[in-house]
């Protein structure tokens, strides 16, 4: 791939919603019948929505339609061929494409097809000839614009058909590049927008990056562990990547260096930046020149060593003009030593960000649940605004009782302030002993390793690895990404510290050793090491033979990975209890003798991946079963006693299996089988695990595969050519897991019912799957079924409801049009997800799903109605119809739902809501946003504490609540009612909303209330008001004449227009001076709780409450004699021009009687004159 200088920074504008992934710009006579047709076909095969101009009708005006298609495309591929410039149509296309690139930040990929890029850049040869002809018809300014466009596009990173050959490879590489860019854009849209508080960090870092400057700049992101440096760096990388010719991001640099070496990490990013696959010999002169003329974005995450950073990036002038290097670190000195141009310190989250992040993890919503608000705020005091701590504590407490929360708080109360390690350790302490061992093993040894290998290793040590690792994931102590284990630095350090604390002064008494200097010390001092179970010597490049471990009688695992000089492993009694021996990457190993007194565990594991020079492997006669993982037997000449192996991992030597004794083989991995398909499997009598994942050339499976009596797990994910699943001729009683993700299978055989023990069947992203056989209903043990993203699936059998599934997920089955009748009650189904399906209606028999709790119909754009019988789902608590744009009505008897707590009708075509909605006695949240046809909001249930009615453009009336009764179980700690941009609301409706705010506040002085509605005046019940942005109360004491106590304020403001954040400050005057009660930043997010990116288009009235924190204010408040409320435009950036117009603001003190302080039931407003 070519890399060259890019244009200057691209300012982002609000872009049209993309309809096409790719727009192809090309000269038809040069390429249409060959290169373009092949490229277009390949894009289609990869499900990439591509626009070509043949989609436009002959009688249509080409230019406006074509320009619209360009604006609605995400990526532009410009095929610059010999006669491209001869077409003014192509030149106009190119000009528009580059305009969209500048305006919207879109990607442009030039392809130089049989043309020299320099001829395009400088308009020579055929391009010069074309402009000679154009001069006769067009003015100079038009010619100059076209020439500038050609010069600009030729300067972008692209592809050259003279360099990348043959043509098929060129097409494949272009498509891979497009897929990468599409994935990058999608991850940015989905992930970046959900990051709490991310905007303020990005804004500040962008100032430091100064993208407009042509100098090479290094910017550091510095902060403590767990503060969010990696998240911020990743977000800004995704946002800015399209503005650079080439880009690369290396996460967890410290860990990657330990695993692969500094040289390999350096080679990796250079390869990505210069577009070459082989940089194993370092930075050659050729690569050096390419880097110097390429504008690159490089992100290096978690660099904590100055020497390593210098080795990785060298000097500033190694990169092209305008390049940016972003480095995250915990060590400020690292950044100072490389003369960073700017350093951004990531500080702790503020209270509101912390509360939201904690709530998302503890309650899966943006705010605490009923009766947990006070407990949540106490927890926040200990997390200290550290995102990692907030996540861990949230996961730890999710779904637990108040008593369990209070018990954890008692433990937290005993911890020293600012000791994040000890806060995180609470989650560790909740594990049982086996789970603790699994956690410590992963923290000390297996971070970044493949999940399936680690799971197998831990199993061989006698652990229940799958269950244990699932629990660790549930506790937010680890996660899985691309099949590898991910653990945060701070979590890993906590695990290592726990092991160190087993004996601080004597490493020999610890259970795990991984630091080479400590290992050397304990082994050379000949100390007895009875506690040592795991020894990690990986990367000991000078180690020639295994040291004598006679003093380690209980050692179970030895890790010698990448000990490149290790030549032999000799027989020794020290290995008598070994369960795992890691020798992967020992490229010097030639002889391996496994004596009879080693590997006593039936599930013992030897890892020999990458032992390319292994010549002799001998295993003594024993009843023990040995597992050999990825043997890489390229030079293996002698293997003795092969009959004892239970695990052969070698995809290239499949044929050799038929020549070997194999009675005890239990696990076979042919993961990268390169050619063809096996016609039969050898007699592997004990085979229980077969992994054929990503065998992209595998066309079919042999019938005798299903005669393997002990086969429990069969993995076929990623077998892209596998179109047919064979008939199962006889009952299989052992198969438990069948994974068919991302295969080309069109249907499953009716004999599927013969898999009588099947518990898990996954068909994720089987895009050609059309049907599921009714015989699936006979799989009585099946409890996990994945049918998501099966884009060709048109129906599924009603027999599925005979299964004991708790969840049926059909998300993304875009061709699924019918939902079958349910013939009998199905009690186990709790969650059904039909998001993005083509279903038009649901059957009345839906009521047979008697245990259903959540029904997600999101983005079912063809759905026109809901059955009346839906109200018979007595346990349904959540119904999501958002994005069902064809849905015009909901059942009149909807008020019959006894348990419905959350109802979303966002972006539907509903015109009227039935009056029975007021009888939904459990409803807490109602979302009516973007219901453009809705005209009236009827009286709503008193239990409601969230109402979203953004952009309801036709709503004129809202019925008032005649009386307000709050049941004892009401969620009354907060109320959020949003009518933003519902511009048709009449004056009566707005008055009703203002009265609703008054009712909600007066019911309880301690609740949090947020209201937003169209209007140009604050409610009449505010005693203090002022035109403009400042209001000051009259003098009064903290206690009212009725001896009631001040607990907070109701605040209100009228804004003319809001297109960004705004702030307010609340201060009080006392005899000691002026004190700040609150200085809140960007409170717009309160009013756009669900979508902070919306704008307020006209005059709106905002009402909210602010409660006093007496603990932080102290006794000074008792001397207060006046309060000032100042409302300000948000000016986060010095150059920012806010669109906020403040018209009026008001303040209303809130009082409660002293005797009712604890229960919060009595409330009074301060009347004017008090």
C-alpha cells in the first residue's frame, strides 16, 4: 500500500446518514468490464454495500443524484486509470469526493490502475493531453480546481497496480483495507459515543495535538493506573485516524514487549505505517524514506520505560510532516525524556460521571435503583473517581441485596483513604479458593494468552477453568478480546502483589515465582521451596538447560516459553508432579525425553508450539495421557511410544495420523487445515474434542465423523467454504457443544435430533442459513442457542419453544419475516430479542410465553401491530419497540400489564396512546422520543419517574394528573421528564408540565428532579426570579420562621437556544465571606440523559433540584444570609462560541420539618417575603 503526505486536518461537520459503505469512482471505458466488475463482485461477496453509477436511471438528472450518493457514502474508492482525466464527469465526481472528505472526515482510497502516480500528481502524459482538450471548453478556475483535486488525491495513501500483483491480490488487499476502515468507523461510532465524559478529554488533547501544524508532535497522556488512559487514547485514535495517511495503535506495549520482544513490536508498527508485510530486518533505508514522507498517527499505550520508548520511536524527524505520536504512561519522566510537546493529565471522574459509570455496571442503567441512592454515593467516596474501581465495585455489587451492600461498605470503611488496590481487592476476596488460584495464575502468568489454551492448562491443573473464568469476567477482573485474555494493569498488579504478600522478605515461601532475579536467588541459595507450584522462566534467552529443581517437591507447572537457547530437557525426578510444561518458542530444542515418573495427571499438558528444530521426542511407557499442543513437527524424525498421546495439534500432518497408533487421542486441533477436505477420520477411539475452526478451504465433513462415540465438542467456526452439514446416521450420546459460527451452511439436517446430549448450538453469523429443522425441538438438553446475524434466515420452527431455553436471540436476522405460532405454554423463555428482523406481526399465541420478562423489537421496521394477547404476559417487565417506524398503534388494553416497568416507543408512528396506559401500576420509564405523529400524551401512571419525549413534533396536549399518589414501592429518588424540542405543545400543556414538576418536588424535598419543556417563562411558584443569568435571594436565615430546615433549592432557567453544554454556580454569603455550594460543568447532560448530542432548537424552560451537602459545607452554612444562583455559558475551550442564550432564571429554597428530616416526607416552599 502506498503511503504519502496527506492534506491538512479535516474539520468534522454533521454528516448525512450513510446509505452506502463504498462509492466507486472510475472511467468506464478503462475498467468497467474487467477490474471494476471484479472489484464490485468481491465487495458484494463481503456484504459491503457499494454504489456504482449504473444504479441511476437513464432519464434521471445525473449530477444531483450522483452528488447525493457521494454524500451518503462512507468510503470513496477512486480508480485513477489512463483516461480518467479525459472525463469531466469523473473530475467533477472527484472534486465532490474530496469536498466530502474535508467536510465530513470520510476516507478516500486512490487506486492507480496501470498509471504512474506521479503522472496523476503532476498531470503528465495522458493526463496532460486531457487538460489540453479541456482548455478549449472550460475556464481557468475550473481547470485549476480539477488539477488541484488530482494533485490532492495522488498524495493520499493508496494502491498501485504496478506494485501489488497479480490483479486478484490487488483486489483482495483493497477489500481488506475497506473492511478495516469500515470496522474502525463502526467501532468509533458505537464505542466512542458511549464513553462517559470522553468529550472533555478529547477536546483538550486535540488542542495539544494541534493537528493544523506541520511539525511532528509527541503528546503524552499521563495518569494513574485505572484512570482511563487507554480508553481515551483509543477513542482519539478512532476519531483522528482518517486525517492521516497511515496509522497504527499498539495497546499494552509493556506486555507486548515482554511477550514478543521490543524489536517485533517496532517492526509491527513500521509494517503497518509503511504498508509492507516484512520489516523483520528493522528500519531499512527504503522504509526510512517512506516514513519521512508519510503523515502518520501512532499510538503507543502503556509505555513506562524511557529507553524502550526511545527504541520504539527514535527522533521526531523519523516521521513525515504533520505526524502525531500519542503515548500513554504512568511515569511523567518517560514523556519528559522524549521531549513531549504536550502532556495531558487524566484526572478522576467528577461525581456525576462516577455515579453514571457505577450505575451502568451495578444496575445496567444510568442511575441507581430505588433505595440504593445513598449506598451508591457512599461507594463513590471510596472509588475516588477511578473508572476501573467504579466498574469493579459495580460488578461486585450487581444484583445483590441491600444487606450485602452494607456488609461491603463496612469492609470499605476500614480501608485507608486513596488505597485503590484494597478497594479492588474486595472483588478478589469474594471468590472461593479455587477461583482465587485461577485469578492469581492468570494475573501472574497468562495475561494476553489465548483463552482456550489457558482454560486447558488450568483444567490440567485440576481446576474447573471454564466456570472460574466466567466468574472472573462477571466480577470485571478479566475479559476476552479476539480470543485472548485481557486484564487491566491495575488488576494484574493487584494479583501479583497478593502473591508477593505471601512472604514479602522471602520469595522462596511464595506459591508463584516469575521475576528472574528472585528465581535465581532462591535456586542458587539451595533453599527448600515446598510452597512453590508454578515457576515462570519465559524469555530466559541465555538458559541452556533446566536448573535442578530438586528442592521444589510440589512444583506443578514450569514455563520455559521462548527460552531460545534451551537445547535439551533431561529426565529428572524434580518433575514428578508436573502437570504443565510450556516449551513453546524454544527454537533451539532438539531432544525431549519424557520419563515415566512425569506427568502423572491424566490431563497433563506439554506445549511445543514453535519448536521448529525438535528432532527427537520420547515418551516412556505409562498409563498417563499426554497432550501435545501445536507440535510443529517440521523436523521431527523420531517419536517413540506415540500410543500414549491424547492431544495432537498439527494441522499440516493430518495425513500422518493414519500411520500412528492413536487409541488414547482425546483432543485434535486441525485449526488451519490448508487444502481440501478429509474423506474420513482415522479411528480415534478416545477423541472427545475436535477443533476445525478457520479451515477456510474445508468443503465437507465425512459421515463417519459422527461415529466418534466420545466426541463431546466440535468446533467448525470460520469454515467459510463449508456449505453442507452431513446427515447424522446414528444417535450420538456424547456431543455436548456444536459451534458452526460463520460457516456457509444453508440448512441443518433433519437428523439433528440424534444429537441427544447437545447443550449448546451456535450458528452466529451463518449468513446463508435459510431454515432450522423442526427436529431441533427434540433436543431436550439444549439450553444455549445462538442464531444472531443469520441474514438469510426467513423462518424458524415453532418446535423451538419446546426447548428449555431462557433466551432466544434473533438479533440481525434481517430476512426473518414470520414469527411462528406457539402451540403450548413455554415456561423457561425469559428474554426474546428480535432486533433488526423483518417481522410484520406477532402471533396471538405469544401469550404462551408465560415467563417472558423482556421483549426487544428494536428496529423491526416492518412491524405494524402488537397482538392484544400480549397483555397476558404477566411477568413482562420491559418492552422495547424503538425504531419500529411502521408501528402506528398499541393495544388499547395495554394498561393490563401488571409488571411492565419499562416501555420504549421511540421513533414509532404511534398517533395516540390509549388512556389505559395510566393503569400501568409498575411503569417506571416511558420513552416517546421522535414519535413525530403522536398528538396527545394522556394521563400517565403516578409510578412513572422517567419520561422521554424528545422531538415529538406533533404533540399538542399533555393531560394533567388529577392527583398524585406514590405507592410505597415507588422509585421516587429521582424524576426525569424531558419534552425537549416538542415544539407543538400548547400553553396549557406547558403549564401542566410545570405543575407536574411542582407536584414531584413538593412530595419529597430530598428527591432529584429534572424537567425540560418548551417555554419562555419559569414556573410561577419560584419566589426569586430575574431577567438574565443571575438571581440573588433576599436575606433570611438557614431556618425558616416555621422552624423548618433548608435542604436544597429548586432551580430554573429559560434558554433561547442550546447547542452545547452550559454551567451554573450556586454560592452563599455568610459573615466569613462567599462560599461555593456548587460549580457544575456541562449540565446539559442531565437534560439529555439518553442522548447528549441533541440540540435544543427554541426557547425551553429547565427545572431541577440541587441538594445541600452539609458534610462538605460545615457550620459556615448556618451563618448564610443570602444565596446567589449564576447561570453561565459553557466555555470549555477558549475559542468556543456557545450558542446558549439565557433569558430568565429563578431559585426556590426547599425546606423540610426538623422532625421529618430522616423520613423526608414533609416539604415546604419558602414564600416571598420570608
